């Protein structure tokens, strides 16, 4: 709370200092400029002390990662990234969280972790989850300084954040920015695609090598794991994406406790081409929500008596934009939760309660389920920002991927 108050008072100090300078300048014009400069400088010093304190607090928990592996087409491939030290509530020992794409394909002996004190080591064991791009590594040392998780749900647009990591291999680098947006979805990440997308967007400088490093709030806690950037140049252009801490911590806890991640599902096939023409035929004023094409038997959707051509307008109080949005919110929901859907059927809206089941059970029974990328669930499409099409490279680690960004049409 003290840190937050200091930042809030930044503007107050600057304003008061300016007012004092204005009042005294009438009595002594020679002193006005000096007083105004002093107050502004003091405010900057106060802000700088806060940033320095946070950086000092988190730096013992941030590691540098190098990983290598061989591929048929590219030969020897080397990756660099970052990671953050955490504790487990289920298992003893020390753990490092990073992005899966930083270490994917590498054996334990091919992964080198450099601790803040310069020690280098290989992990003893690795758990990973492709759907969220999260990996956890157990390291064979004790007494490390673990970071704490922030509650990413309470983080707001405009909140200051720090990105810490190893951009271009420069370890322990710290950059400053704000949370620019939340719940960014439908990022097209190619063959390294992340199915569960709910990204925090930030303008804190993130570059290749920052992947897996923490995004830090003003309490020195991890609010996200830096994962990707949108860039035309190959470097930072003020659009970085971080996986929110609440999603990361949930994935990490389940990986360490169960060795896998349990995900909820509905068991429906959705229409990937639900446009305004189809929407009007179903008595909707515009294309919104997710249209159900079919329901798989013995699934939560079947038990809730969802029907073909139902349009799911909201899920657990969240207005659904399209089928990809529904896939994300379902898969990020806790297994076993009872949720309320608002459904449009033959022009009438009414609520339906669904008991969410575990997707892995459906997969074991060979039952298709949402979320699952197939004909039922089309590949994730690019985010839509600009009025005119532009080409942007969305980078994950050191790999550059071309995407097309189109106009965004949101419900009014």
C-alpha cells in the first residue's frame, strides 16, 4: 500500500510544487524557476526510488534460460529466454516457471538455467502445458528467493508494470510501462499456437529473450508471464503480451500436483462462419455470440439440453463475442463449476445451467469437445485492430510469424 500511495502522490507533489513556485515567483521572480524545477525533480526521484525498490525485490527471482535441440530442417536450434523462481504448495523444492516454447524439444541436459548469482545448472524435471504455453522446471538447489503471484483479475488498464528478463541475452534487464489492455484473444501464433488465450497487453518494452520472464506490479508481485510481441521491425514497438498470473498459477499448481492440467468443456460443435446473414436468420441484430452446429452425446451440453442453432450469447455473465471467445472462456473455467448460459433459441432468450466436466475424460472416451482445434473449432484468427489491413509480425521467442490484422467490429 505504501508503494501505491507514493505513485498516487506523484501528481500531487508536482501540482503543489508548481503552485508554491507560482505564488513565490511574484514576490521573487528569480526564485520561481528554481522552485518549480526542485519540486519536479523530487517527484521524479520518488518515482525512481519506487521502481528501484521493486526491481531490487524481484531480481533475485528472475533467471536466464538457454536451450538447444536439433531439428530435421534447421539443424541445431538455440533458444534464449527468461524464467521466474516460484514455490509449490504441493511439492517441496525449488521451481522455475517459463514459456513452454523456450524449452520445447530440449532434453534436460540441453537446458541451462543461469541463476541471479551466476550459478548455472540443468533442471531435474520438466512439466509443460502446450495449450497455455507454460512450463515448470524443478531445479537441484535450495534456498532460492521465490516470487509471489499477484491477482491478475484485479489488475486494471493503466496500472504501471515492470517487465524483467533477458532481452537479446541481456539478463536482469528491467523496463517500465503500463497495462494497455486485458483479455486479448485470438492471437494467431502459428504452429506454436496457444489455445488458452487471455493475454494482458503492455507497452513495457518486451523483446526476444524476454519470453518466460515476469511482468511485475507495484507490489513487486508477478502479474503475468511475458510471452509474445506484435512487431514490424523484429523488436519492441509497444505491444507486448503476457499470460495473466491467475492462469499461470493455476496451470503450475495442476502440473505439479497431477502432472497434467484439467480443463472444462461443453461438448458442442460451433459455427466458425457465423456472419450477419446467419445472425439475422436467427433473429439477431448482428453477428454476436456462438452458434451451436451440433451437440455431442454424453457431454455437459447434451445434459443441459442445448440444441442445434442455439446461439450462446453469454457464459457465466460474460458476453460472448464469437466462437473463439467462447472456446477461451470455457477452457479457462474450473472443472465442476455450475455456469449459467444465456441462449437465443428461435428468437427467444432464456437461461440454461451447465455443469462443466473435465475435457480429458471426454478425450479418453474419444468424445470431441470444445475446446479442441478441429473442424468444430477453427484455428485461432488474428486480433483485429485497424481499419485497413496491415502486415504485422507476431513474435514468440525468437521466431517471427506473419499475421494479417483486420478491422474489429464490436457489439455496440
